[in-house]
């Protein structure tokens, strides 16, 4: 992690610093210092504007759970949550995440216990080679928060931006449905206990 | 290549060359270097554009721009990120005009109650643009300014008779959707202008609209997409008709002649069939990897018919 003191930027003529966006660093390659909260931990780095978010996550932070599949924003393997919504991190620059919050597959398990979606993928054999799985799970995570009781059709639509080259869709759909159910019943138990 | 063109025709070779060019560059999925600026007001954004002219590109959702930059089919020396400018993302109705901020994401349009009750045609489009994850990021303004001839929103704004608001150094101006699209990936927007708002006249009571898209798989651009919005007067006479076509030419097309054929007539199977025929006859769609020109033309007719019928059905449900 680059934590060195940042040199003053060279602003182009006649342009106030404010208009150039926050914390611009160094004239060489016009790097920016960015601060992103990843899985609850604040991380800082000096990056080139052209660095993609997925490369920042994988190569700079070494969180390699997020995969790169097609690199052309078709396959969804690189899906993660940025400020609460699922995005394809190969089609977003790291500088755009400055000041934001990122959740990756590594951030789902809590205290050594898998997230219900991860659990459901395991139980239902929702993965074959596993390459698309992090993206599938992050998409499902976003989707199930908006729709806690989805139909099979809705699940299929929700994961239509994620490709599984093993064509293991049947079990992925089953896994998402099972996750929805276990999350619903967990909620009921929690509310019952509170009462 | 010359030999190839003798066998395959120039267009096919052009496509092949395009692919080979992409493969040549394929060791690099990293964009060329650029400077990133994130102004916090429209005024600053416009003056940045004025300063850098053609060297600058606007970054909205970036779901077309960033992949194109990665393929190095497009590059910019300055990327002006407008996502930090407040008040560019909204959906509201004021004085019989429905206003959509240019930075509104496709997913937000799809979830809008106002759209659901007033302009369900917008929900049709918002549920078929790209794929669900791209829709979380991509913006309506970005899609319109990108002006892909197969893009969904182009057909929609043409059918709805929308106006597009652009802000530049001289202030604000409004551009009619019918005049907005100039050619493939080319609009009336000047290099120093930013698209800020889409204004759609609130639909009349007795009106309905629909958008149908033919695509091979989720995430594709339309082979053909047809948007239609119609309003009926007394006795089922059509008083307003708007038809927009995606994928049917070098740019999104307003099917003016088909609209004229409907207005003033009673809506019937016959009139719908006739309008669909006219709409197809007056297009000259391109052939590309997705489909041949002939197939597109045939599908313009089929989809115009189905869309008009869907618009009528929707009106009946209201």
C-alpha cells in the first residue's frame, strides 16, 4: 500500500484545483490518491486513472476472489458491490470508487461462517469449475436484498448478466432460491426471538 | 484482403478487418493514458470541455465508453467524470412534462413508480437495455449521447416526441429528439455541450405505448427494436402516433410515414398492418454480424405490428 506523502499536483492553466476533483497526485502519469473502504477496511493507494477497479482489487489489494472472465463487461465474473449495488468492476475505473465502499466475495463470510448464499451454493452444487461463482454470488446478494421471495423466472432474469461456461445454471438457480428461503426463515427466527 | 473481398464482398471484409484489428490490440485490455477530472458543478464541467475541446470525453455510466477505451477503439486525453455533479439524476413530473435527469441509471428508471403509471414503455426499455448489472451503472443520458444506432433509448425518445436539454458555454438549449440523431454515434451535441435532461410530454389519458426488442441473447444490442406510443380520441380514432426504430438504419429512426398513416384513422388490424408495412418499406437497414439487411427489414414490419398491438392492449388495460 502506498502511503507516502503526496506531492502537490500541477494544475493546468486557469483551472482551480477544486474543479479537478479531489486529491490529485503528481504530474507524472497524473496519478490520483484514492481511499476506498473494501470489506469494511479502509484502503489507500496511488493509482493511474486508467487502472480498472477489478485490477485495483486483484493486483493492488491482492483480493483475487473477484475474477476476470471476458474483460469486455459481458460475463459478470468481476461483479462486486460498489456503494451497495452490483457492478461489473472491469467496466469501472478505480478512481471512480474513491471515497466509496466495496464489498467483494471475501467480505461475505462473517466470523468464519459462510454467508447463506455461499452456503446454498455449496449445498446445491451451484458451481462446477467455480470461475463464475464469485460474480454469481455477488449478483445474488444484491438481488436478494431487493427481492427476498423471487420466482424462478425472476432469478433467471437477475443472473442474466452473469455467464457460466459450464452451463451449470440449473443448480445456480436452485442455489439462489434456496438462499432466499434460508434467509427468509432466518429473518423469521430473529424476529421471533426478539419478541 | 483483396482476394477475400472478391469472394465475400467489401462489407464482410471490413468486419473481418475490424476483428483482426481488435485481435492485434488484444494484448492490451488497458486503456491509453488519460487525465481524470471530476468537476463538482456543470459550469466547471463545461469549462473543462471548452478548454480541452475534442481531447475531452464525458464519463457518465461508462458502460459503453470504458469497454471501447479498453479495446482502444476510442481514447481521450481528458476524461470528465460528471458523476460528482449534483442534481443530474431524477425522475419527476412538472407541468405536464416528465423530466428525467441525464445521469439517471437504467435500473432507476425501471424501478420508478411514476414511469410505471405514466409511461410503461420506459419500463419495457429499462428491462432490456444491456444486462441487469450494467443497468445499475449505465445512464439514459450516456446511452443517448453515445447514439448507437441499435440503442434502445433512441427509439424510445423518438416515439415519445421527447426533447433533450443540453448545457454548453452559451447556456441551455433544447433539441427535439427527431433532430438529435445525426448519424452513427453522432448527435447534435457540440463538443462543449453536456446532455442534462430528457423531457417527455405527459401522455394523454387515452394513450398507450410499448417497446419490443429482438435480441439474440441478454446483453446484446437490438437486431431490431420498435417503440410505439399512440393516443386515441373519440370513436377509437388515432390522434397521436409516435414510432421509433432501433437497428433499422445508420441511426435511430423516426418512422414518420407510418405515424402519418395512423393519425386520423380508426385503429384496427388493417391500419396496424398497413403502418407496419410502411415502416419497413421506408428503412434501409444495414447488414452486420447480428443479421442481414433483409432479415432486419422483415423484422421491422413484424415488430412494428406487434408493438402497435401491445400499445393498444396496454391502453385497454388502463
